[in-house]
């Protein structure tokens, strides 16, 4: 089989993408790109990649590259994705794919015209604990799901107060963090979001250059009338954690460390441990499926529909906070 030739733009989290490509059979890591030439040279040397670029167009326009991972700053994702599609590349793009609906539409149009595949690194779908939870939900063990709580909890306030995010014209913590929990709940339920409400504040980042809310709480109403609460915060004094509570008519699931818990009633003895590993997944773990999807000409596990629909929900979530009203979700795809 002809090797699939990969390029990676942005070598923060992108270094993990590059390592994953290099480890896959039949994949050749052809080029890496970063705006920092020193860091670029260091990563290139570690991975043994001779094609090292500071201009991302050298990757998206290279006819000898088949698939591109876009792991750059959020405000250039859309432009880079459009360029990659126009030059015949398959694209793995770190979330978010865009910062507004107009750019999301541009990416979708370019992707559909190219006939190439797109996916995004919504990695919680690969956590063994959540995979097992989804299986049980789909098998009916939880009955009807009537309420879900998901929290993206991560002490990375410095990223928005001192990092490149603080210098962006616009940044939304839901797009960069809460998107994981929104996608996870969509995937667990197998249903779409109809409408979103929300509130936010910037107490944790007060006095910093960051201009937007650092903590946002959204309420989502799904098809079938299930309600979910998604909280995103980048300023908590605790380790990173993806809190998840799923309430069904037969069972309740609570994510915890080291194990989750499943409740079958109101008594203490009605609980059992959910021992499947959490998170148990790495940043590059979706790439094997993406490569296989390209070769098999099928949708990847995180499909184009997933990529654009979760972005549509995030855009509605931000609009709900800004407009102080419940916003219906309008889907591009």
C-alpha cells in the first residue's frame, strides 16, 4: 500500500500528533511546521524530520503531503483548513475548527468541494470509561436519560491571561474546553441539541488582559427533551478533570477518581464501581482511526457531521451568554 504522507502545523500539542503519525504503519511523517524556529528545529530533530517549515503554506500546499494535522493558534485554524482542502489534503484539526459561523461555513464548503475527509481531536470519545458508559446507555441499562451534567475543569488560567489566547481578538473557553463535554454528551446520547442558554463571568481572570468570560455555564436541551448542564472553567484550584453525571430512570453514573460509580437505587449498597480507565487516552489516539478512514474511504469516528455540529452548538452557547437569552441551534450540516 502506498504510504500516507502526513504534515503537522503547530508543535505544541501537535508534537503528539507528529509522534502518533510516525508510529503508524504505512504512514510517513513528511513535514512539521511551527512559527518558533528554535522549537521547530528541536522537535524536528527529536522526530528525525528534515522538512521543517515556519510558513504553514509549505505544508498545506505541498503536493507530496496527503493529510495535515492543524494544531496551530485557534484564530488561523479556518484559513489553514481551507488551504489544505483546496490543495487536496485530508484534515485533522484541533478544536475549534473556527471562531465564528462565517469561517465554519468556509471550512465546510472547502471540505465538501474537495471530497476529502475532516475530523477533530474530540478525544474523550476514546476514554475507556466513557466507551463502556455509552455501551450501557445504548443497551438500555440506564433507561431514559433525563439529565446530564458535564464539567470541563482545568487550571490553565495562565493560557488566557498570559499566553497567545490573551492576544487574540476573540477567544471563548467553551470553544477550547467545554466543547469536549458537549461532544461527549452528544455522543453518549446519540441526540442533537435543540436550544442553548447560558451565563458567564470573568472573576478568576479579573485584572488580566483577557477580555472575555473565563467561566461559562450552559444549559442544553436535546432532542427527546433531555437537559444537560455544561460548565467550563479554566481557573479552578484542583487537577484537570472531566466531571460527568448521567441520570437515567434506571441508573445514575458519576465520574470520579480513581473509579467512577454507578447507582442502581438510593441505598449505599446500590452502588458499584466503574473501573474502566479514565482518562486512559492520549492526544494522538484518534489518528489511527482517521488514517484507516482515509484508506477505507469512510467517515472517521469523529465525522464531518460531528465536527460541524458540535461547533454549531458552541457558537450558540456563546451567543446565549452574550445575548442573555435562549438560542436555538442552527446546523450547517
